[in-house]
C-alpha cells in the first residue's frame, strides 16, 4: 500500500514437494506408529451418531448439512476459561467437552466421536506455503453419565493433544485401515464436526 515492493525470502519447498513428502512418509516408522494410534483409538467406535431428527436418514447422503453458529457472552467465556486454566486445558477443549456432553444427552450414547480440523502444518517448512493442508481428526470421547465435567475436560484435553500429535496420517488412509462399516447414507467415523473461532 505504500508503493514499496514486498521482499519475502524464497520458499524452501513447494506444495508438490509436500505431496511427495507425505506419500513417502506414510511408509516410515513414525507414520506406522501414528497409524497404530488411530487404529487403537477408533477400534470399536460407534459407526453412527444417533441424533434424533425430524426425517429418516436418506439412503444416499445429500450433503445438505447445516451449520449452527453460537456466540457466547464474555461472562460465560470467562467462566469457561477459568475451568480451562484449572484443568490445564484451552478454551477450545472446554467448549469441545461441553459439545460432546450435549451430544451424549441428545443421543443417549456414551461413546461419542466428533470431527475437527487440524492445520496439517506441523512442519516448519509448510508455514508460509500456499495450499490446503487441513487434516480432519476424529476425536473419540467416552462421556459417562457419572463422569464429572472436569474429568471430561481432562479426557478431552488428552484426546485432543494425542490426536494433534498423530495428525500426519491422511484421513482416507485411517478409514482404509480401520475399515468401518461403509454406507452411502453417512460419513465414516464421524457425522458431526466441531469448529471454534474467537473474534
């Protein structure tokens, strides 16, 4: 805007380099360890979140899902942040625990899997690179009726940290390895996603 040329150092890699790196990395020992994590974490997970709906689930997905935006007041957020501080959890983790608790109450299921997105930019070289790196993660939580909310926050915190540490494996490879029951009626592993933005 000031009429000066923007000088940025050249990128060390391009997106194509990242794609090749990702393909090669899937055979490395660390990738196999991460794949083992996902197989253990999602083994026996419920195939479907049984949300009560107005209509029967179609036999083929229409992809006409919805999105619900919820704005929270500053007093509520301050209270949630305080819980997070006491439990060494971020506000995102406290809100995710609240959301999973709500899903448990709506569905009656104590084993809940919710999707979220990770940045997919865990390598320093990808920080300035243009391209889509977003990686869906399946976050599984056992929300027992007798579990205190603080214990739930701690469980969600641990799940989020472990999932983020194991985000290298592409989602489609996880689905191929776990081989959940597949149907055109719903998305594999999770049908609900949780996103958090602070403005």
